[in-house]
C-alpha cells in the first residue's frame, strides 16, 4: 500500500534537483526525507536572491516595511 510519504518524496526529489539547477549545489539526498529540510534549502535560495544584487528575485510583491526589511 502506497503511503503519503511515497507520493510526496518524488516532489521533494524534483525540488532538490531543481535547486541544483539554480546553483544550490551539493544538497544531499537525505533532505528529501523531511519537508522542513527541503523548505530550508528553498528559503536559503530565496535569501540569496534577495541579497545578491546580481540576481533578480522572482516574487510578485515588492518588499514593504514592517513585514519585510
């Protein structure tokens, strides 16, 4: 019987591979085991794109205080 984890893991693998395409390299396969781990990697990518002046973030809304620095 297939469990929820079995259905979600391919999505996490896809995201891990996509992170590699975004130059977030060396992400180990075990991050696919927990949502929090892959989410943390995605958050790191977002922070990198937010801070790096050479990378344009892909979000729709502008950052406005007080919720965003």
